[in-house]
C-alpha cells in the first residue's frame, strides 16, 4: 500500500457545506435566473408525474378490473402511456437545460480564471507549479460544472419527488406509510458512514490528481534532458508510483460506492417486505385494498431512489466546496504589481532615459530571515540613445535588472525611472509598450510565423511584419518554409533551430518599435553566422534607440558606449571597453579569461 500522503494547506478539504462559498457560487447562476426557474419547474412536473403511475395502477386494480370495466382500463392504459411519454419529454428538456447551464457557467468561470492568471505577477508563478494551476482551470472547474448541471438544480427534483411520494403514501394509508418509513433511520446511518468515507477518498483523489499533473508537466517539458541522461526507466517507475496512488484512491472510492448502493437496495427490499407483510394482513382484514398495497410497493421503490441520488449529490457538493474554495482562493489572490490609481502618461515617442537610484532587491530570505540580496544599492543612468552593455559572472544580478525594469518584480528599496518618471507611477501597459525584450530562451507559440511576430495584435499590418523580418534577416528563413508567414511552428517553435527562433524574436521586438531595446544573452545560443546577421541588423536598429545589452561573451559588447560590470549584486565598474581594460580591474580579468586563455594552445 502507498503511504498516506501529507495534506498541503491548499489541498485540504474544508467544510462539507460552506454558506459563504455557496452564496458566491450562486452568483454565477444569476445571469441565467429565468432558465434556472424553468429548470426547477420542469423538475417539479417530472416529480409530480412520479406519483401518477402507481395511482393509475391502484385505480386499475381496485376499480376497473373488479368491475370488469374495459373502457376505464383502456383509458388508464392510455393515461399511463401518456404519462411515460410526457415524463420522457420533460426529462429530456430538463437534462438539456441543466447541462447547458453547467457548460455556460463553466465557460464563464474559465474565462474569469484565465483572466486572473494573466494579471498575476511572476512571484505567484514562482510559488505555484504549473501542473497545479492547470488542475484549477480544468478539473476544479469541471467539478463545478457537475455541481451546476447535476446537483444544485436537480436536487430540487429529488426533494420534490420525496415530498410528492410521502404525501401520496400518507394520503392512501398513513399506517402503512409509517411502516415503510421505519427503515429510514438505518438508511440515514448508512448514508452518514458512506459520506465520511467518501470524503476522505475524494480528498486523496484530488491530491494525487494535482501531483500527477505536476509530474507530467515537468517530464513533458524536460523530455530532452530525460532522454539525454537515460532517465526513462527511473521516471517510468516514479510515474508508476504516483499513478498507482491515484488508482488506489479511485478504487477506494469505487469500493465505498459498491457497498453503499447494495446497502440501500437491501433496506429498500426490507421496506418492500414490511409493506407486503403488513399490507397482506390488512387485505385479509379488509382494511386495505390490493391496489393500495401494489401502489405502496411502487412508491417505496421510487422513494429510495432519490435518497440514493441525494447521497451522491452530497458528495458532489463536498467536491464542489473543495474545488470552489481553491478556485476562489486563486481569484482572490491579489497581484503584487498593479497599475497606480492614477497612472501617469509619457509623451510619444519616449526619449528612452533610464535611471536606477539606490535599488535593492531580494527574491527571498536567507536562513536567518534576512533578505538575500541579489542587487545591493544599484545606481546608474542611461542617456537617451545610449548603448549600454551589462556584464558579469553568472548570478551577478544582470537579468534581475531587466526583470525590475519591466516591473516583473518590485524592488524592496530605491526607484527606477523612465524619462524621469518612477515606473511605479506608470501603467503596466504604458511601461511595457515602450520596451522591447529579446531573451536567450525564446518562447514561440505553436501558431504561424506572422502570429509569433505580431502576437495577435490586430493593428499590425502584414507589411510591418515583413519589414521587421527583413531588417533582422529572418525573411530568408521564412521564405524557405512551405507556407511562408502562415507556416505553423509547432509547440515552442520546435520546427525551427535555436538561431532561427532567435531571429524571429528579434523581428517580434522590432515590429513593435520599442523606444528601449533590451537584449538578455540574445546571441549566446546561436552560431557565428546567425550571430553576425543579428549583429549586423541590430547595429542599424539601435541607432537613436536606448539599448541595454546583457552578455557573457565580451566580444558582443566591445562596441558599447559604456559597459557596466556587476559582481555579486553590486555595480563594481563602469566605462568603455578600453577604459576598463586599462583600469586592470574585474572587467580586465574577465577579458583575460575569455580571450587570452581561449587563445592558448
């Protein structure tokens, strides 16, 4: 057996019923209130028809057959057939309507969750595995769909059915009705035990499902590393373990259902036996007719079916409460980086002046609880149109500078200014529309080339896309593709080489015509020929445009107006390539390591 898994706070189930969560869920029904009312009306009519069949049977046995009234018997048969046909049509309309409601609400909820995902900052994604987030927008939303389509509205049908049957039984013979109801305490006891067991099984299912999603996402995205280091068998064993635990949770749930339904059937049989025993005696005594006893047998059979349904709906409610709690926790998550109340506007075009004033930043804390500073007191200024290179060892804080400038993260201390305006006072769209970013790890969508350059921007014309591709030399790559700019690229641009993807990312940045161009290790993964193409294209583009170039290879930054040298989160040196070499400091040592040692035999 798999060891019991620890419950993470997010994965733990809350109360079986939470009025606050239910009120919030019901708001999603509000736009469709008239359809909900129609569905409830249909359910009431279907439930009312449930008592017609046994009553017609009673009349047939007590009146039509003893009196040999063939006409009445024919009318009863036609009425019985009509009841079945009408019930079928009403059930079809009700099921179609409630399913449509569930799907529509699921659509609305998925849109809301996806919009929330788009507004949350990078710290949120640092803390939450992608597999878990996918579970929120798929499995958890689907659970709420089941609640709305099969639970929250259809529960009225079960309640109506029980109420109508109870009223009919009490109206026919209250003594016989009480005998039939005598098994209800045992049914309630069985439902209570079942509810407690299935709740625990359901919790385990949800925990294991989230873990499978996280496991699969990591293995699919890292399949190249897995195959390179021959980890297939080990990962297959790990997948077997998480898959086995998921299977065990489901089998446990199935076992509880397999026990519960026969138990309910047993008590139903007991109730039928009691009706036969007491009803038969009453027939012999002449106090009850045969038709009443037969009708009671039919009512008893129909009476316990909605009790089973209500037990299942309680478990559905339990699942929905857990899913809604997780979804609403996500929807209530506040983004740490938001637009100011009254965003300031920059003139067009932006001059492109950048200034860091005593900026301190830490992604987290060390073991003592103090900030683990990645940047410490960084101050520098970039003039409009200036080309600045940023160099330093891995972990020196170079990429963090870009993240702060783009407002992907917020510094703990200090200010960053664009054209003299603190970027905290600018709207995020306003800020990021002035910046063009080309990363080392290029992300391309699975759609066509043109989409990956314009990113769905409707106002960007095809001529502008082609011109951007031409200026960086990507047009020659596109022309070789069978469908040109309409060629789908596959997931993450898998049909292109690393260098080709890099050229498309340059075309994307240039197509949006940013005032500031940021290259973060943009040429470190390309071969010399494509690097030469990129360098040739970007030299002309950078004229009159503020540029920040982050690079490990110093050969790519020697022509910069100024070079900033970072070391362990601090700005240690600044100057031109020649000035820094003559100074004999950190940059000179980096230069010696890369060029002198590389030239050694």
